[in-house]
């Protein structure tokens, strides 16, 4: 089994190296064929009850949600949703139906108090990598800009630095944060989507913490040339790390699938004062497995009595709580003048190890 897994990894890497950089992640991740589903992509201003309203529109238009992933960060929300026609179980082909769905979803996403226009796209792509696409959508929605209401938020963010390495014509990007699955993927994909090439890198983890260091240049071959550009990269890397590390309580639901189930679930969450910060929706062989990261409408931890009420409504065996109700995950405490790992990371660096050669 180990040999098989290693060979799989080897051929995936080989395939990635033989393709254009912009398609490097496509062999991995969730892939769905366009003939089976219709793809909906949404971005807009996040608010309590938004997911419930989107699901209600889809149910009202006889759309069955097969798979979906939803992210919310810095008051912005993005969703990649795969739907089918309830009557046929296949992709929706009626152009009038698709146009109406697009219009209704746009009206749901429209926020009169926000100058940024929501986006609703309905298409039939051959393949997408859902995580990569969500990063691109959130970046386009400028979720790296913190809303005014969060300017005084005292929660600690990932610590990112961007500095010059003039003797080698590189820009050095470092990031210190909590370690988690897909952290490396999220960081490197963001740099790639921002049109930077990574020439050297180091990733070190210690227990639940991670340190990343990258030596990069713009695709034109030059390092960063302005303070504004360096500041933007810092903000975008922070956002990339935070998007998948949503603060909140994880709820896992596993039950028999039926039409309108997701609409019922999200309505129940909304009616009990919960807001979904992230969601992964999947259905297969008549079963539904949904994961939600939730907070209350103010972004605070969920009260145990709220979960008790929800489990009473949905069924004790249907919904499970992952983690501690009294705990809310946070990034490690750190300050700009301190190191996340103390003395452990004061030395490790490609420059200190002499690994950066004047080859490039």
C-alpha cells in the first residue's frame, strides 16, 4: 500500500512538472465533470443567513445541491456549488431557467450598503480544483482588505514578513502560523495566482506551529520594487492562511439525502442564531455528509444550549459536534518583534545554510 501511494505521488508530481504552471494543481483535489452537473460560482458580502437564502433559492427552482464548498473571510463570502435538475438528475440545460437562477441569486447577494458588486457565474467547466478556485475568487473579491468593523479586532493573525534579498535579486516572504492541512498549498497557490515564481523555499513545523520561507520573483524576473507591493503580498498571504482556518465550532452531519435537505439544515442553523463561516457539502449514493464551521451572528463561540436545541430538531445521531464547545481556535500569540518558535527559528534560513547559490 505504501509503494502504491508513493508511485501515485511520483506520477502526480511528474504530470504537474510536464504541464503549464497555471494548471499544476488540476490533477489533484475535487474534480467533477460538466455533463453531470451545473457549476455555480458566487462571491458577495457575507452576512448572517446568507447561505440559507442561497439554498432556499436553489430549492425553490428545483435545483439539487450535489457538492458545494463555501468560505467566508473578512466580511466576504465565496461559494462553488454543483447542482443538478431535480427531475432529471443531470445538468440544467434550459437557458431561461439558468438565467432566472442567476438573477435570483444576484438579488440575494446584493448588499445596498456595499460598493462592491457581487458576482454570480453559471457554467459547465470540464474540471476545477475547488480549493484553488475559491482562493482565486476570494482574492478577486479583495477579502485581504480588512473591513472597518474588524480594524480593532485584537485576535492575532498569522505573522508575515516581506523583505529584500538584494545580493541575490530575490524577495523573501516568511509566514508563521498554526500548522494545518493544506497550509503549503494555500500559500504557494496564492503566490502563483499573484504572478510570482518560487525559486527556493523552506517549511518547518514544530508541534502545531509552522514556519514558511520563500524566495520569489515576479514572473517578469524581477523582485518586488515598492513598499505598496510588499504590503499587498503580506495581506494576501495572511488572508490565504486564514481562509481555511475559520474560527468556530465544527458540526458534522451524516444522514440519508433527500431533495431540500441542505435548505432545511441551513434554515435551522439560521433560526437558531448561527452563522456558517465555512461549509463542505457532499452527497453520494443517497447519503449526505455535510460539515459546517459555525459561530453566533456576532462571530462569538456557540453556546452549548444552542447546539442542544439544534440536535433536538435534527436528531441526536444525525449531527455531531467536533471539538470542545467552550473552545475557539486562535492563532498563536505573537508580536512583530517576537518569533513564533522562540530560538528554534532564529537560525534556520536558506541564507544561513548557504543554500542560495548565484545560479539564477
